[in-house]
């Protein structure tokens, strides 16, 4: 009989319920907050890459590249216009082809702030094709 009364008291006891509810809600809240921060940071980095690509496009349209040193100057312009660490920045570009198209590709591996996730980094990339006016 004593076991039944202990079991009955255990099922109807409410002490500690608030702590358990708080732990469940707090875990969900922190996960949501970290997700928002990570997404916002990735969006900011991608917008910075797009801004750098747009500045490079403006430079190319004003001064069309003809040599490899001109292409290196485009790399410098992209790296100067990015505000974050650009040591891992990967830039691919080529001289314009016969039709006047010049591709620019910028990639950046963004390391996530939250440790021990399945994937430790994501690759942010921007691809642009510039149509240069054909010279006669």
C-alpha cells in the first residue's frame, strides 16, 4: 500500500515542473537565437561579396582588361573592398572572350560560429559575367 501512495504522490507532484519547462523553452530559444545570428552573418558576408563583385564590374567597364596585370588589379580591387578577413577568398577571372564576356567568380568559406555542427563551414559564392563592349 505504501508503494501506491508514493507512486500517486510522484505523479501529482508539481515541484520542479517549472524548471523542466524552462529548460525546454530555453534550449529552443537559444537554438533559434543562434540560428538567426548565423543566418544573418552569412547573409552579411554574401552581401559584402556581391558588393565587391559590383565594384570590380564597375572598374572593368571603365577600364577593360587586356593583360594579366589588369586581372591582378581586379583581384586587388575585390580584396580592398571587402571588410572582413580576405585571406581565404578565392577569385577566378579570365580575360574577355571573343564575344566580350568576362566571367568573375568569388568564393569564401565562411566558418560557422557554433561549434560541433555537422558541417563546420559553408561556401558563399558570387558569379558574375560582364558583357564588355566590342571594339571595332
